[in-house]
C-alpha cells in the first residue's frame, strides 16, 4: 500500500508576518482588556504617578475578552463625530517634524490642531488645547492597551473650571466638548493600532468612573464593561491622517471608548507604533 505525504501551507497571516513592510488591513478578531471591579467592592482608582507607600498603582483589574474590530479604511465617510463620536481627516504635512520638544510642539503643532478643529468640528467656535501625550514603545508612555475614555461628565466640567476659572460658569451654559486629535508619528501603523467603539453602541451603565489621582488633584476617567459595542480601527494610518475621538459632549452625549490593541497580524521586524494625541476643550 502506498503512502502519500501531504504538505499543508502555513496560514497566510504566518507567511506574511515575516514581511517587515506588511500593513495589516481588514477586520480582525483579537482580545481587548475591559474593566474588572475591585474584589473588595471599593471605589476604583488609579495613580497617575507613583502611589503613596502601601497603595497599589490601581485597585481594579482587567478582563481579556475577544472582539471583532472592523476596518473603516475606504468607509471613512460613513462615520462622523456628531453621530458616532469619532471622525477622520486627511491633512497637509505638519510643520513640526521631530515631536521631541514640548515647547516646539506647542509652538508649531498646536496651531495646526486648533485650526483643524475649528474648520472640521461642527459648531466649534473656540478651542482650548490643554495637554498632549506622546507614546512610544520605549519610555514611560507606551500605548495603553486598556479600554477607557479619557474624561467623564464630572471631569470635563472640572477641566473647564481648572483651565478657564474666570469664564467657566458662562462657558458651561453652552455646548462643551472634549476631543482628542490622534495621529501616528512614524506611519504607516503596523503594530498596536488604536481601536474605538461607536458611541451609539455603548451603554451608559457599562461606563465606570475611575478616580484618576494626580499629586495635586483628582480627576476622573471611565473604564468600560464589555457588552455588545461595535469596534473599529483605521488601518495603516499615515502621518498626514488625523483621528478625532470625542470623549465628552454636553449636548449630544457622545463618548468613545478606545484602546491600543495587539494585532496578531503585525509583522515581525515591523515598526513599533509612535503617536501623539492632543486634547482639546471645544466650545460652541
């Protein structure tokens, strides 16, 4: 009796993972980290810097759950910040090139972000940029792989009072939004892309306020319990592309959970993602 030996080809994703120039695209199923409540029932907290002696950095955990993340590349016009709490833009190259000096970023990049928001966010009349974060694979500010929202209604109100105390009461009478402007610094993105959930599919009861403890004050972010929210990402983002993520909207209630995620298709030897996010208070 003869014997036939069959050779099975390796899965496509394993074959292409050795091409260091490969850019993952299309839908992908992977695990995201969602909120797990403190075992003792205490109010959840997180220290932004080193915690006091005897305190943990945070007192809540994570639950890794599989989700399918859909690629919006080619479907960008199907979404907008007023409805879905996220939107996409394509811009000209930035004047700022290195993104290594905070003063230079504020001088060269902030005006670009302000102009972009005034032009593209419906109803925006005034912009106040209050901070930015640069994330690199090496350093203290790596991509965050935990589903979260940067602000809550409580902390958004506190932000207005903190940054614009003399005008806060009057400003709060109108529409107030907080929007993150996110972009890569070394695109196209091959690893740890950013996933974001359609705000219309997120339920308020699944958003958990987290005390965000700074050395001199306490803010609040939101963790997320998984239900049936719909997740997206924008594959292979380039340096001239901008993702707008709305964290708070006093009128329409938009708030978009987001997180970096491990894409199992990311190529061996590819670039680790570097990015900057600028956070803005938008009035009007």
